[in-house]
C-alpha cells in the first residue's frame, strides 16, 4: 500500500528547518538592500503555509486539537 507517512516524516524532519533557514538568510540579505517589507510579506505567507502543513502532517489530529482550543476560547463560561 502507498502512504504519505514517510513523506510527512521527511518534511517534518528536514525541509521545514531548511526553509526557515533560507527565509532568515533572505531576510538578512534584503534588510541590507532596504527591501524589508517585501521579505516580511513573503515570510508571513511562508510561515502560514508551514503552519498549515504542520497541522495536516499528522493525519489532522493537531488540527482537531487546535479547532477545539479555538472553540473553547469563544465558549461562554458559566
């Protein structure tokens, strides 16, 4: 059978850290050129994408926990 467990483990172990390092290097490089706003926009989009990837990487269990936490924030306490 085919599965995505190996791919998800590889992404969790390697790719995300490398992307974050590349974003940090790009931010430092762009700050020297004065293009900070463009880097911040791209960086925020990348971080949001990585967060969504992390929520879906373990079969959605983390996403369900996050959803329950958000619902708990808006629940009226007696």
